[in-house]
């Protein structure tokens, strides 16, 4: 077992070694000093919870859980969303993914169901190593695109045949070893309404810089990626889209079960990287593409067999040296490592053993053409001429040490020995009305009748089975003889007991008076105001993310996201319910209301019938 001093020594050795290695891996990047500094900043252990659309300034809230919010970080995140609109043309952003693989999991479980089939790239055709296994873990099936192994591009007509035969419910562009853009427009024409997810983990920075295809403008419904290859960010994940329907499913699932802490400091670092990409992305991306092609050409001229040499080698940051005729890849790779050069060895395509080389990191270090010529000479000496790699190790390290400056950024952080500014105070928003309603118990003397309990049982049996509905979410109410009866906080609407019901008496200065043993639902004001503004006697509010077709077919009124249990939410829903019997609060759920029990039940059952019709149509 190591002691702390030994750990410190090992860490210092590893960091020193890394600083002397020529990093030409395609899957790693550099952070600017600014973006890197926040990773160890004082906010590292503070929570940043919930999607920004549902996160008010401090105190912030996730359901009934309240915490001290990070108001200034909220402001930075709002700006980051605007940046994503500029860089990617995206309306909706999800920053809470912890990695690219986490983003993959989020889209898979949100946009498909167990038994669904997903189209992916075979690992023999450049596909990601994890996709097939993840699909199996989640109970999904898969089929593969057709691929032209001579041109290293998707075979569109072959893919059309496979799609028509297999009828996948989702298309996932999950390639990790690729050189050229994909025919997204043509692919979308083939698949129609079936969602297309593009994983841009390798090329996100090039897309932002305008040097690779923009998936969202060419037919992809979802653009997802990790943020640490060609992008300037930390090891994090991102999901972007212009589809309300798809993104709200993803956002809701992230909030309810796929993430708690989004790792605050990594998120802040990502927000910084987005702004850096907006400022410097275009010249950076152009330089990456120029460096990749020039470097590949230099290696080719020295005798290396390169993939896609007849197509100018690559259209992104990476290229491949074909080792098939040179010998075992691991042994060849080891020679480079002994010379202090790091690349990736992989089997990118069927029957191809290769070195994968990326230039994004050295581009940010300011490497120029003369440097790539020198590096190409070292490659040739170590691998083609079989010279001892250790003879070149110090020369390689000397070049690395001469390129310490990181380009395409600004260093804005203060030196550690500088004092921090005077202690800031929390911001308090002046509000004309309370943010949440208060509750006051007039007495504990209330017990629902059997008939009243049966009304709630009937509502709950239908409202409680919607797809996103879980224990303790949602609430129900009934108005009878002028009395408003509602479920209590924490009750399970699918199995309401008589003890789960209380009576609302009246509203006084944003305080709801009630009778009963337990606290009324946090969203009681919503129900109270709907009754004040309509003639309805039955209300069911549950959690469900409807499709665009369901919203259209059932004449649902859509209102923007509002903070859970807030006065703003209650007032917005009450106003909407004056004109519609079904209201959808984005990223939250549905509100059904009617004069009669049978009418309210019918409204909810129509959603189930519409979902069945959609399923039948898709099949």
C-alpha cells in the first residue's frame, strides 16, 4: 500500500513524462489555462442540479429538493446555450452528460424501447467499440449500415436496402474511425421520421469551426459528442438538437434518473471552452485540417502506406497509417512510444491494422509544416529504417518542450498569490409576488369519504401508467360541493389511499389553508387556481413527454417550462386551462381537467389510444 508521499512522487513522475511526450493521439486535447484552472477551483464540490430551463436562481430546486444555487454559473450557462446556437444551429442543449458514452446511453434509453432495433456502424467499418454491447445491455437489437471499404464511406443504396428490410427505430451514426463526411441529407430522405443521431465526438471542434459538415443542418435530429477531442473542452458530454419532442424526453430522463450532479467544475470548464470555440474556432479548425493533410502527405512521401491516399487522406483531424504489410501493430506502436511519440494503434476497418494519428493537440501548440517534416523523418527512421527509437527520444522531447504555449485562447485567471476580491453577496431577486405558496393547517380533522376515495382511485389508475410517471410524481384533485380535495406531498397517484387526501379551504395572501394530517401537494396552488378559472371538477397532473403528433392530434396547449411547484407555474397553467382541457408544461408534464370524472378519464385514455395508433403506423 502506498503512502501519500509516494503517491505524490508517482504523480509528479507521470506528469513530467507526459510533458515530454509528443502527443499525436486523435482522442485527446488540451485545455486552455482558463478552462483548466476551474477544474480544481473552489466550486468543485458544489452541486449544479437540474436542467437550466427548470432551474431558478438560488434557492434552486429539483422537485421537492431545494439547495443553494449557483446564480452566476446559471448566467454563464445561459450564455453557453446562445453560443451553441451560433456554433451548431441548435435550439436545445443538454450539458449534464458526464462523457460521450453517457450521452450515448441517454439518447439510447430516451429514444428507444426494449426490443427496438437501432442501426449502427459495424466495428469492422469504423463503428464505436461500445455501441453493440450497450444496446444488448439495454435490451435493444441492432443492424448495421452498408459500408464501402474501398472509399471508406457509407454505401447509401446498400443502407437503403437494409433499412427497408430491418426497419430500425433509430439510426445512430456512431463511427469513431472515419475520414470523410456522411451523406446525412440523403440518409434522412430514406428514413423519414425515424430519428437520426450523429455522434460527433471526434469532429465537434471542426463542426464548430466550420470545417466539417454541420449535422443538424443536414438532417440529423440529434448531435451528441464528448467534448475533449477536437473540441476545446474537458472530458464531458453534450447533446444538441432542434427537436423539442426528442430533447424533452432526453432532458426529463436525465433529470429523473440518468444524472444527479453534472460535475460542476467540468461543466464550467465546458462553458468556457464553448466561448473559446466561438472566439477562435474558425482559424483553429482550418489549421487542424491543413496540418492533418500536410502531415499525412509527408509520411506518404517517405514511404508509408496511407489509407485514402487517393482522396487527400482525410477531411478531419485524423488519418491512418496502414501497418498490414509492416508487421504486428503493437510492436510497431511500441517503437514509437520508446521514441517518446504517442499515437493510437487500432483495427479501424476490416483486415486493417493501423496507427491512428491526430493533430488537434499539436495544432493548438503551434506546430508548423517544418515541425511535421521533422516528425515525419523520425517516423521513417524508427519504423521504416528500424533505427533505435531511444536515439530520438531526447530530440522529440526537446521539440515538445519548445512548444509550451497554448494557442487559440486567452489566459484570464489571476495568479494564485493574488488575493480574491471582497466577498460577494448572494443575489436576491425583487419579486412582486412570492415564488412559492405557503401552507397553513386549520386542523387535522379531515377524512375522505369512500366515494371521494373511489374518484381518486379511478383517476390514479389511468394517470399513473403514463410512460414517465414514477412513484411520488404527479397529483390529483376533485372539487365537490365547493370543496377541493387533493393528494398530499409524496403520495403515489396510482395507488391513492384515504390518508393521502386533504381538503383545501381557501387562499389568503399566497397561503393555502387546508385540513388534514399531511401537507398538501406542492402543486396545490395549480389545482386551486384552475378551479377558480374554470368550471372543471376533476384535475389530473402527471409526468409525460408527448410526441409532436400527440400534441397535434389531441389539441394540446403547450406552455414553456416553469419551476416545479412555483406560483409562476400555477398561474400559467390556470390561464392555459381557460382555453384548453389538456395543457402540456414543457419538460414537466400534462394537466387534464374536466367537469366530470368520465370526461377527465376520457381525456387521458385518448393519449393511450393515440400512442397505440402511432406504434401501429410505425410498424
